[in-house]
C-alpha cells in the first residue's frame, strides 16, 4: 500500500507585504520538518496515528503556529489549548480542551484515545488524567511569546476578540 | 491551529488537530478543533480531515463529518466535497478558513476560502510540497 501525509499550520488572512523572506524561510522550514517527521514514521512501517501525532508535535513545538508553544493568549493572559485525534481504523477518537500545562496537547488527546474509556476530557480533569499518565507539568512561561502578548494587549485595548492587528503577516490567521 | 492527516501502508487513515484557540478568549470558549466531527474526522476507506478557521462556523456546519458524509453517501470525490463545503456552505454563512483532507488512496486535498493556509504534503511518490498562499 502507498502511504502519504499532509499537514496545515492554520488558515486565514496572511499578508504578503508583511512576510519577510527570513520569516517565510522559518515557517517553511517548520512545515517541512513537520511533514517529514510524519513521513519518517510512515516509511518505517509506523501507523497513521503515530505519524499525525509526530507531525503535529513539531508544529506545537514551534513558536510560529497557534498551538502548543506558539498559542495565543486568553483574556487572563494564559494559554488554553485544545486538541483531538481520530483513527480511521475503528473510528477511535480522543480529545481534550482547555488545558494549560501540557506541552504537547496532541499527545494527551492520543492518550485519552488509547488509555481511557472516554473520548473527550476538559480542563482540570484532563490535566489530572495527564499527570496520572506521566505527562510533565509545563509552566505557562514556556508558552509565552512577546508576539502573542503584544497581540493580546492590542485586542484588549480595542475590546476585540478576533485577530485584527497586522503587526505580523499572519496575525489575522485564525485559531 | 495546526493539523495533519495521513494514510499508512496498512490502509489506515488518521487525522489530528491542535490549537491555542483565539486571542483574548473568555468564558471557557472551545472552537471546533477539539470536537470530533467538526474539526477532525478519520474513517478508513472514506477520508481523513483536519480543519482550521473560524471555529464557531465549523462547529455549526459540522465540517469534517459532513465532508465524510458527502463522500460516503453522495459518492463525491474528497476534492468535490471539500470545495462544496469550504467554498459553498461555510463561505455562504460567513465562515473563513480551510481544511486538509486525504482520500483512501493517499491523495491530499487542500481547500480554503481565505488568502492563505500554511500547508505541506508528501505524496505516495515521496514528492514534498510546501505552500502558504491560496494561489
């Protein structure tokens, strides 16, 4: 059987005029690293579930994307992350929402799918499940970036919830 | 929001989506990324889907599961079903965003009604493509 993988790092308005060559190179490098992480697993006989998890983890670890380390900030200046995963084999699924101290939320969603009787865990309960399954507590500082803080302050000043400040070329790329 | 879809050599599909949500969110807001059927879906012999965009609209349109249903019941190709939803029902409602989808043969599809979507793929022949803008 052939194998294949595709990834995305978010859609929305991405302004060409504010995309510097350096930033574009960094973003494209992260996208390639992600898709190749998944491909490496598939080419060595790994499962599609492991491949999508590995690919998403790379993007969660990059500050350029709104997930994991690059997550946008809530009104209370925290990150609050959601993730889900589904296997086409048997339609098993796992999902988590509102977690604040999990470095790679996609790994927690996968753990919910594989190691629990449930499909969807939220907030404190999801984190309790995580720590019972050897996930490490990650401080909020890990997720903090100046870009996301500036974005939040601008939104607060205007009383907005959407991303309408174009300091970066993809500030209006949706979460 | 980030996501991935894949087909492995055993013929199994999978999809994953992860997000930080929207800036300045309150009230315990959750978008579509965490919701199976709205932001993520995988069904062997049908399709794997991961979405990104204005989550409330993707929830209301049940985008990922609806795409699978169009393939399953209407015999549409994954590309036809993706365009119908993203360029039709979602756009008509005012929802902006996109999705990645993979069919049972490992063909990847990208659909968006926004100016861009960060995306990449490696096809069954090993060819890598990386794109940012819609055009």
